[in-house]
C-alpha cells in the first residue's frame, strides 16, 4: 500500500466536508471526493514526501472543482441543489443541537464559495491562516478578510433566523 493510500483513509471525512463546501451538494461532493482520490492515487509521484498530504489534497480537489464548474457553465440545465434539502449534519448532541447544527450548515451553504471554504478550513478544520492561504492559493490578507466577512454574514443570518422564530 502506498504512502498516499495509507494517508488518504483518515483524511476522508475532512476531504468530504471540504468537497461539500465547494459543491454545496452531497452527491456532487462525493463525486468530487472520489475523483480527487482517484487522481491523487494516479499521480502519487507528484506528491512530495514530507509535505502535508491534506494540503496537497485540498489544492488538488479545489483545482478539480474549478475545472468542473468551468465545464458546467457550458452545459445547460446543470444546477446546484439547495443544501436545505441535502443530508443532515450528524452531531453527538441532543435533537435541538442537531437541528441547530443543520441550520448552521444550511446558512454556510448560502455563503459565497470563497467565504465558505475559508470558514471551513480555518474554523472547522483548524488550519492556520497561512495554511489556508496556501491551500486556496490566495493571499493571507484575503483569508483574513473572507473569514471575517463569513463570520459576520453567518452571525447575521443566524440572528435573522432566531428573530424570525420569536
């Protein structure tokens, strides 16, 4: 078994979440994950031992998704499914916690792609700003700006939702 195939298995949940942040659709995210893993295994010689496999996979996945979205702009009738109708986020908490987590997930899906990817990589995956900048191939200032904006937008969306329930 190669170093990449050994390293991919524990990364799969994190890669799937990142794929979802790009696609906003669980079936598309699963397809993207599968395509990314297949490409990584076929191009294992391009990964440099000693470097972070997760960062290499995030970059590979992002590039595959960019290519896919370019292809989709040419196709007619290809849309993205609303995340509110997709799978639920599983939590270990009670039903209220699970419901709130799913509401947060739906609100994150409404953020523009650049914002949701940065938010996921920093807040959920725990990457530093520098690592996130490298993964997404953007300046570190852009990471900080997008993260701040994403947090503000998410906070406002959740506050609006909470106010609407009262």
